[in-house]
C-alpha cells in the first residue's frame, strides 16, 4: 500500500495508543540518533549526511525527505542491550540483607525508521542473547514485545557496504512494517509492506491506497540506485578461512601502528555484545550490580591471572576483526558484520575494515591452521 508522509503521524499516535514507547531518528548534537517521536515533525526533514573514514557531518536542505541519510553513531542495540543496565541491588534492612531484582518497567518499544542493516544486526544479537545455551531474559522480553518499522535505504554513505553482506539496502523479513520513501513525479509518499498482524492493527485509521505498478517500479529504482552508490565492497566468499589461516600476517602490525585502541569501533558496532558485570556501593550503602558494555580493545578485557592475554594493540585489533568476520561463524553460524560502516566513519584515524580484510585476502595462500572453520570455509 501507499501512504502520504503526513500519515506517519497517525501511525505514531496509533502506536502510542497501543501502549508503545515510540522512538525513531532525531537530530541531536549534530548527529542522527534514536529519540522519542510524537509526530512526523520530529523526524529529520531535509537532513542529509556526509560520511567517510573518520568523518561524519550533517547537511540541511530544503527538500521534504525524511530518511535521506545513512546510519548515525547510535543504533538500536542500546534499546535492547543498554550500555548501563542495573541487574539488582542489595540493602541492609533490620539486620538482614534484602536483595531486590531491578525490573525493566519501560513500556514496549516501537521503532520507526530502523535501517535494514540494523534489523539484520538485531537478528545477530538474537542468536547471541536468545538462541544460545543461556537465554538473556531481559533482552528476550524487550525484543519479543517490540514493534519494528524499517525504512529501506535510498542514500547509503560512502562507508556503507551492506550489499556485500546481504543486509541491505532492501529488506524482505524480520519486520512488522517496511517502508520505502519515494519522492518523484508521483509525489512524496511511502510504499508500505505489512510483515505481521500487529502492523495491521497499527495501520488502522491510516489513510492508504493500493500500490500501483509505478510505485513498485519506483521502489526498485530507489534500491538499485542505492546499490550503485556504494563505493565499498567486501568479498565474503571464503573470508572466514582466509583470516583464520593468516593470524601472523604482517598486515596486523601495519594497522596496529595506526590503531589507537580506543574502542570506538566496538561502541558504535550494532552487533558487539561484550559486557562486564560490576558491583558498586552508593552513598546510601546499597550494593548495586550493573552490567556495562565492554570492549575487546581494552587491555583488561583479556585479563587472566598473571596478566592480559592480548597485551598489544596488534593482538587486540586482530581479535576484533577475526571474531567479527571469521570465528563468529563458529559461535553463532553467522557473520558478526552487517556492513553498516560505522566502524569506518567513527574510527578517529579512519581504519577501514573492508580495506584491511581485502589486503589479507589478496596475499592469502602462505600458511594454514588446523581450524574447522578454515577447512570448511576456505
């Protein structure tokens, strides 16, 4: 079906009336980040972005488009897997210790404007937190109750390579509602596809019309144009095995000379899931257990008795990239990269994961290792 841009306000209000906390892309502090939505006026109208290695800027135009930009620094991971998440607190009451689990009392989340690569990233996190041996019940509950409206990409950044990873610019599953923004001779409108029964409920009262062949062709043109705009590509065929048998490649030392080991790439990555659990005492004497994001670029991340297993920047960068593109397959039967390009744009020195992987691929063939992943995927 097709709906006008102003009908998104009706959709947002419907979701709010259904009990959802509605969030979508908003402009804040010079970036497009998740924020609360009450109507279409909250969306980034006429806002575009410029991205490159170590570079992110917003530009403002006088057009009517709402989603003519690529991903910003903050993805939707933090809404389901918060950077700081209190697990429980303990306090002394009449000589006894009272342990109280901290409940997630937030209303269910409705996401409007997630990108296909971000929905793919959530599917990766589902494998980590839900489909593994131990289910993370807090994450699972948040995901189960969420409503996801995805907007397909029309203007990928110079850092995007989702087409190589099969995660965009289009999407065919994993959503409640899929939208494609069209702005051509037919006017400014959205082609909408329903992916779940609750999307039908959310669309009640939204003025829609049947999609024509022209609208469907316009969607194809938008997606083809987005693919043509992507300047970065990654050859994933056999890549897991290539990295597994090149753990001593000289390229690791070369990139380590540039890497600051700051962890920016892990903070903006929509699939990184490492965390620490720490206890602290507040001024009232309560003991608080909190789970916080962690980064494999921290030297303490690999600390065992006697010291860190990965004491050098070279070993830590190698761990991050080989896990993301190689050993993630062994753990979760999927890649850990969705091609969003955030790690490229938000690296202070502009290190490019596609460039580093391609450099090792080009010189592959020297050594082998006895890893099942290398044998099966080489």
